[in-house]
C-alpha cells in the first residue's frame, strides 16, 4: 500500500465516523424523543424531526445581539470543531482510528472541555441574566463532573497500563474478562453518571424544558438563532452520541473492527449505531420514570459518581 492510499484510507475512516455521528446523533435525539412520547401515551414527532429542524435553521437569517463580540460567534464553531476532532480519532468503528496513538482519554476530555467552555463564554458574552445563570450552572456541573471522569479514566487505565482509548477497546476485545472486572464496571458506572450530567439529561437537566429557574443548557443558547443555533444543536447531538459510543465500546466492544478493511469498518459503524440506539432507548425510558433533581441536589449525584470512580481506582490498585 502506497503512502497516498494509506492517507486516503485514514481520511475515509475519519470522514465515515464524522458523518455517521453527525447524522446518527440527530437521529438518536429524535429516537429518544419518540420513545419518551410513546411511553407517555403521545404520538410524538418523527425520528427524523431533528434533521428537518437543522435544515430549517440553516436556511434562516443569522441574528446576533448587538453587544456580543466574536466570542459569541465563535462558540458554536468551536463546539462543533472539537466534537469532530474527537469523533475522528476515537475508536468508534475501529480500534485503528486516525491518529489513534494520540487518542489519549485525558486529551479527549480536554478537547471536549474546550467546547463546553467556549459555549459558556458565548453565553456570558451577551450579558443577559439567563446566559450568565446558565453558564455558571454549567461550569458548576462541569467542575464537579470532571474530577469523577478523570478518576474513572485512571481506574480503567491502571489494569491496562495505558489511557489510550483504542488500546482500551482492543484489550476488551482480546481479553473479555477485563470487561467484567470490578474496577471497569465501577468506572463505567461513574462514566454513565457523568454522561447524563455533561449532556444535560435527566435527572441533572431536562432537555425539554424552558422554565427559566430550572434550565441549564437552554439558558446558554437562548440568544442563538438560525445557523448558529443549528451548529449548537449539531455539536450537542454529536457529543452525546460520541460519549455513548465510547461507553458502549468500552462495555461491549464486540463489533468494533480490529483489522484494516472496508468491510470491518462498515460492520463497526453498523454495530456502533445499534449499540448507541439501544443505549439511547434505555436512557429515554429511564427519563420517563425520573424527575429532575433540584439544583442543590445535583452535587450529591455527581459525588456518587466520584465515589464509584474512586472505588474503581482503589479496586484496580488492590487487584493489581
């Protein structure tokens, strides 16, 4: 294989993962809304509704507050760009993604954090009360969730002697007994709690509410409209799909391609879609029977996630 063919193959893998997550993320949001509607006795919108909404947003006029600076305009672009970078190098369809050696779990968390911080800064840039309120709440949740996530990564890294994501997924395929180990189960339990917090799902935040005193994410994007709001919607759906994809691949890695080849990549993308869809259905079902926590109770939930991560790290060190 020539150098040009190798580069072309790498770009195709990255492009396939980005397109799958971008389109599949919107369909995932639509599927979760549909499941919730059915369980609540309503028909609900079609699964493809988020795609139709995104198309409509990109045809609208771009409107921005007069007081806003370039930070407000750059935040949606940074959000989508960071999500695309992480999706391209993550082991979603294959354990050999582009720049796989650089796909360190800690680095990926840092890149995703850049997107979260940029969105919070964009909300603060408008100077509105709701933007400031949503940003402060989002950063509070992030400050509580990040330590738990870092310790959870440490718990998974100790037995594998690495924090490289493709290696962690590959070791799950090569050594299935590692998946059922107590430290990985505890770490993934903590990771699941963090996903709910970072993606603004119940019981941390209600993605369907617009009540001023309770919303977190919606308060940050109130001033966005048109293509800017479309980028925010796309970025958030990609982040949710990415995090769920990493969770299911670390928990159930089967289906992920472990060898080069177009057939393996296609099977890996199909397996990813199926596993993430099941995870989304499970979360949507959980949300129907769950109420939103009061804001001062959210730290207790995240503290529980942190305890799970610490127990996982301690168990990994003791077993080792």
